[in-house]
C-alpha cells in the first residue's frame, strides 16, 4: 500500500508578519486595504505572502474589499458569562447588518493567538471579552484597528470600553447581606483578574459604610470552581466560619458551596454564599444562587454600537460606557442563624469493612 503524500501545513499570518518584518496587526491592515500602512510596507507584506503561498488566490480580492461587515469577538470557553454575552453580541450585530467572527481562548490557544485568528479573517473591529492583555499590547492593537474592551477598565487612546460598575455590583451584595443581619462577611476575590480590584474595592467600601470595617476579610480566589474550593478550604481550617461569603463570580461561588457542603456546612443555613454574573447555572433551581446581573443584552448592544460607531466614523475619541448592575436575590443567602456558633463538625465516618477492603 502506497502512503499518501502529506499535505504541507499552510502558512500563518504570523509567518507572513515575520517574513515581512512587521506586526501581525499591520499584516491584517494591509490585507484589508485599510489605511495605516505605507506603500512600501504593503509591497513588502504582499511579497512575503506570495513567497510563502499565504492565501495567494485571495490576495487581490483582499486588496479591493475593505468593508467585510465582520466584527471579531474573543471568547474564553470556560466562561458561562462570556458565552451568554456572545449570544447577545451576535443578535445585536445582526440587527445592524454585521456578522461576528468568533475566536476561542482555550488552554492551548491564548488571547494573542485568538486575536491573530480574527485578524486573518479580515475582521474590521475586535471586541475583547474579559481581556487580560497588557496595556502595551492593547495600545498596539488599537493603532491598527478599532478595539472594544468589554468588562475591563482601561484609559487608553482609541480603545473603547464597555463595562459594568463592578465596585457598585459588589457593594450591592454587601448591602444585601448586611440587610439580612450578616456582619462577618468574607470576600473571595478574583485573584489576578483585571476586574478583581474593582469588586474588592466595592466590597471594602460597602463594609465600611455599614460600620463593618473591623470585619473586612479578603481571600485570594479566582474565576474558577477550583479557586473557590481552595478559598473555602482555607475558611474551613478555622474553628469559626463567617456567616456569609461573597465570591468573585458564579463559578467561584459554586466551588465555595461544594467545599462547604462536603464539610457538612449547610448553605445557606450555616453560611450564605453569593456569586456574580447571574449565569444560567446560578438560575438553576438546584443551585438558586444569589448573584449580580451585568445585564448582558445591554452590555452587548453597547459594545457592538461602540465598534460600529468607530468603523463608520461617528466616534473620534475613546468612550467609556459604564452600566449599572442589578442584584438578583435567591435562596443561597438568608439571615444568619441566631444560635449559630462554631463550625459544624461533619458526622463521624462509620467503618464499613466490606467497603474498606475494596
């Protein structure tokens, strides 16, 4: 049997950029026929593309077509909130005659690679959801094409921002819990997440307003169930649990609940737990998680409008659109038990000879 010849791997936009000695964003500008590159640079990029065989059959059409009506969107596959937000972005874009091109962020495909994929598809603008790129990289991208950040607060020329007032959202949680009678309220933050500082600030400020400054306690967490589980394990090492825990997001809150439940702590009877983002999971009857809604339909419409206004010349300076979040109270938060004292001790494990021998 004769082996079939292996088809060579097609060159990437990164290889074209390397061969031409320019950035991948500038290669995208050249291929889209957009302003921002000199004739000398354009000639060098097309020469490199032709030499490498990069989409050689489409090069001429790419020069002629400037308006693709494509908005690029990055999406972290682990984020239920970003998935919901993307669905709303697609609907908002379609109403205005645009399509979205989705690029996934995974364990093996980071945010930079996701953006390069969008550039190779000739997206005219890119909407970054929960971006963690440094300011220098964001500034570089914004010089090449319209850039919209959703969820993260930055102050960069030509970078439009659409976000929820995260400090206000976390304050709503504290006000809710304090109103139920809680005083010992712990915040599990988002670790290195860019928006973690805003939510942490909102928690601390609200605790002080309520006269609970002496009870302020922040544990390092993150945006995943694992992060919440790890933070809850730290709480469980103490004899006295807080009466309430407000987590960075819904995923983190689920990890907290799982760890507490496994240790014999009843939620919310022994300890109330709240999340953030009001994801589909939070709304499930079995979870019934008190959370904060960032109003995804409004957030999405604002992001799409910012991108298109920039493309169609209706925006000359960077905009910072701040939306007000909304608290959604559910069954995971209730008044603290009046006779609650020490952490409940899990029931002793009864030996089972048959099971133990397995």
